[in-house]
C-alpha cells in the first residue's frame, strides 16, 4: 500500500466532539456580538454649540368638513387631490385641495383652494382660490413643493369645444409673495 503525500486531516472524519466544538464557538460569537452592539442610529444631525429646541410640527389642515366656495346644486363637492406644505414660510403647513362637483356625467371643472387653520378656532378654512371653477379648467400634475404649488391646467380655446376634450394645456405655478399668491409659468415648462 502506498501512502499519500498529504497526511490524513483530523477533521476529514467528523465526530460528535467536532460538532459540539463548532456549536460552542458559534454560540460564543453570537453572545459576544449581541453584547457589543453599536449605539442606536438616528436621522437627526447632532447639534453642537446650540441649545435650540425644535417645536413639534403642526398638523396640516384637513379637508373634512370644509365648506368650499363651490356651488354644486344637489351634488356634493369632492376633493380630488390634495397636498400640504408651508407655502408662506411661517413654519405652519397649509393644505392645497383640488375640488370639483361630484357628477355622474361629464368632466366638471376643478377649483384649487388653499386651506389654513383659523387663528381663533383652529378649524380649517379657505384662505385663497388659485383656480376658480368658472374658468372651466381641469387640473393635472398637481404638486406642492419648495413653497410653491405647480399644476398643469387643461382648458378650452372657445365655448364650442366640448367639455370632454380640452384643447389647451397650460403649466402654472403659484408662490406666496407680498401677501398674495402670484401665478407664473414654471421656468422648466414646455408647451405642446
């Protein structure tokens, strides 16, 4: 019989003592790793040299129970879209709502309202109308970001155009300046 150049390795034939030693080593690693955990992670940046305390974030106004200045006859007003953000920079969020009459047929025009909390009661109230339903516009691509409201307004070139098929598409942006919402066309807007 010829002998191999490599001697037989001790672990080539595992015995119960080998399994027990492996299990003990794994248990020791698990126990040690649970005892040596890093500190808990936080998303807040540490404040150095300041003692400023942050106030709790104010809740944005809800649209529930708000009497929107929209005349729907026997139908009810429906909030189709809404978004929140601090539009006037006072640290308190406003809610912007796209609202229309709930009709079974046709495409009702949208209105866009800005809501804030009333100073005396704290209840939500309408403080501005960005899009009046009399203008016969529908709102798409609606967002509130960086103290601005942006939307795409779909409208009609004449009263002969059917309500189903708007033929005008206008980008719009509103920002709070000098105590009023000023409408402009976004810089990155492209007409089609």
